[in-house]
C-alpha cells in the first residue's frame, strides 16, 4: 500500500487541544486533519526521506472524525465501529487504536480493549494516558504482572 499511517508520526493532539474530560478523545477539529490546512505539517510529522506527507485515506479520516463526535457524545459502541472502519480504511494511527481501546474499555469489553490499547502503546512510545488505561484493563483481566510493569514504566515518565 502506497500510504500507511505508520509512515508518519502524529503529534499528540491533546497537546494542541489542552485539557480533556476524564475519558479523553484524542482528536483535533476536522479542519486540522485536512491536507489543505496550513497547520497540516504541524500535525503530520514528515519523515526525513519523504518530500510530501503520506497520503491519508479520506474515507478513514471521515470515519475517525465521526468516531470522535460519537465518543464525545457518550456513544461508545458506535464510536468504536467508526474507529474500526477508520483503521480498516488505512487510518491506522495511534489515535485510532487509542480511542478504540478506550471505547471498548468503557463498554466493559476488556479483552478487546486490551488488544487495541496494546497497539496504541506500541505506537505511542509510552504515552501516559495509554499506560493508565492499559493498567486498568490489565487489572480487570487479572494480568497483575503486566500491570506492575506498566506502573513502573509510568513512574519513569
């Protein structure tokens, strides 16, 4: 596939947006995700060997933004479906996996949440909110050793 979200790094949009509610949604407003937006290059960090940003699937982007709106409205099941659609459409970035994992966690689907939060953790380089959610899910699943290891990682951040 020509463009994969793994070819570029997304800057944590929570830094851009400031403080969030208890269960934050990692997103920015829709205009920030548009390649025509002047801030696009601030959001998409281009790898040194690339001259242009990796292409972003319009379908995936639309599904992601719909998921953000649904998650903010407290419709976690519907939001999770949109995040899954975004990932399937090629928008498989940290934010998609993180938001999908949080939605599944809030629904009480801890096995599924664990899977997606693990992927977000691998993509995030020990991002603190991912660690916190992953610790909670690990404790719910009885994975005490993994939770302890994550607590240690969290204490080092």
